C-alpha cells in the first residue's frame, strides 16, 4: 500500500511538472496546508480541505480535531507536537479555495466549486527552523507551501507529503522571540503578583494580631 501511495504521489508530481496552462491539482482529495509568516513574529498554520471529497474526513465527528491530530510540528531540538496542541483553532467555510495556491486547483466533475473547510492555528515559534509531518497511520496526502509576511502569494518551493513523511526544513524569515510577552500576559502577571502581595500582607497582619492577643492573655 505504501508503494502504491508513493506511485500515486509521483504521478501527481509528474502532472504538476507539465505546462502551467494545463496542469491542475485535484483539490477534492488533498489537504492544502499553508505556513503563513506574520510580523510579531508569528506563524500561522492553515489547513484547508474539501471534506465531502476526502474519505477519512467525511465521517469525522470533529474535522478540525482530526486535521489537528495528523499535522505535526518538529523543531531542531527534538520537540514535536500536534497542531491540535497549539490551542483552539479558528474554523471558516469557503465556496472554492480562497487563496492563491502554488498550482491551479481543479474540482472533480462539472459542478460548482465545493465548500472548503479551513482550520487555522497561530503561535509564536521558539526556533528559527521547523518541519511539518503527516502522522503515521492515516490516509492523508498534503500539498504544503509557505507564504511570506504581508502577501498571499506562495513562495516558489512547495512539497507533497504522504502519511509518515516529514517536510524539508522550513526556515523562518525572522528571529524567534519566545520570551516576548504580549500586554495580556504582562497584565496577568502584575495582577497575580499584586494578589499574592495582598494575601501575604493580610496573613502578616493576622499573625501580629494573634501574637498580640496571646501576649495580653499572659
């Protein structure tokens, strides 16, 4: 089965290598994955699927969770996590694919463009390089590409991934700042520190009162 999958992927790539005016990707059975770089620095992982055309997603009770459990992020230090662990995603629906893709997207049959389901995660990276993997043991195939900050135009390089395969290293176009807190984190820290300070003061006052009462009894 794995050999068959590799053969199908190779055929898919050969089709892409032809004339740009005649080649198309069948978006109905491929997971479309973008890594979008933003100022901050921040990375957006966006996965789009035609759920009706992808068998392993069609009957999933929670498509966002299913997608989040097959996309993995690898860092150079060995840390790995699933997209689902990046936090609660944003889910949107589109009639037809909403962004430019590195290859033209085709749809099976003469009907109107299908409704696409997009799951989006945002996070601040802690390393200047990462890899994306499709987890083992699933039927997914993904087209992966990157998008520079401030643009929807795909970067020149794109990759085709089968289940279990890891992408080539993706170099981030900025220096990660994992210790850079936003104003909400700073405010929460200040409030927590103030709360602890008040609690410590109240305990101190109560202990002094108890000691004074004890001295008067003696």
